[in-house]
C-alpha cells in the first residue's frame, strides 16, 4: 500500500493515504487494484474510478462523464431539510447523480422528492438511488417534463446548477475540466445564467411561501441574488464556512 500512496502523491493526489485505502477497498484482487490505480494516476476522478461519491455520510452512485457531487452541496440539502414542512414536496433541478434528493429522502421519509436533469445517464443514477426511498427522477429541461400537478404545489426547490463563469473553466482542476461534462460546470458569462433559469422554474413550481435553495459561490453570489430577485423572489444568503459553501434562498 505504501507504494500506491507514493504513486498517488507523485500524481498530485493531496489525500493520497485516504485515496489508497478507498482503492484497496474497491478492488477485488491485485489485478483490479492495478487497473483502478492506473485510472486514478492518469487523472480520472476517484469517484468515477470507484463508482461512488461520499455525500452527507451516504454513498452516491456516479459514473464516468457525470458531474461528481461536492461536499459543499450538503448545505443545500441541510437548508432544504430545515425549510420543508411535514409531508412536504421537494423538487431538485439540475439533479446530476441525485445527491441532494437522495439525502433529503433519506433524512426525511415524510417528504415526496422529485429530481430532474437533462442528462439521461445522470438521471438513471439518480433514479437508482431515489427509487428505494420513494423518490422519482426524470429527464427534463428544468420543469418542462415534470408532472403537471407539481406546478404551484411544491414546498422547496433545490438546485446545484453550473455556476462557474465561462472564462474561469480553464482554471478549474483538470479532473473537472477533462472528465465532467462542460454543461455541468459552465454558468455563462457571470456564472448565473443557469441559476436564473432555476429561479424562473421555481416561480412556476412553488406554492405561496415556498422556497428555492440554490448553490453558488462567494464570487458569484451577487449575480445569484440578482437572478432570484429578478424572478420575483425575496433573496437571502446562507453560508457554511466549514463546508466552504454558499447558497441563496429565494422565497416566493
């Protein structure tokens, strides 16, 4: 194992010891370990290599070519958990592999959870995680193909949309640039292009008094607040320094 740790460290893996342990646990034999290690050393995200991402104490299934859930997105799920009423309905837009919805459905069995994304591969993963929990994932461009009965009846909308300004994509770690879909990263000129579409969809979905929780960053937050306000929502910012996370909550 020490040799693998050295190889991972030389490849630029900051948490080489932890990653080596995960790779060892994922491999059924030394041949498979060598194959998995080679993929990681070549720069493929660890989560793609082993098939899961850690999120809020859960293992979220992921696959090559799919956006990897970040730990900071846990703040979206926590805020949504707090805001959702008993027996509430939650819709997660731009759901990716479904981490937010899976966490909420795990923590709150009383919630009805729907998730949507334009990526069929990501939706298949999200559906796999949500179905045993009573949740639903569908391929949809925002709310376009969600059940029509959800319009005006949703308590909380959540989303981790792409919010990296286009000009900053080139500065992202190569793991993201080379192995995650650009459409899951690129937030347009100011980072808020897709966020604005989420807030617009939320206005169509939310019941009066409902809230939309959208992940952003300290560099983009002003544009995110502006997008929420432009959609007609009352915007507030919440942060978690430990997670390095920022969300905007838009209330209808």
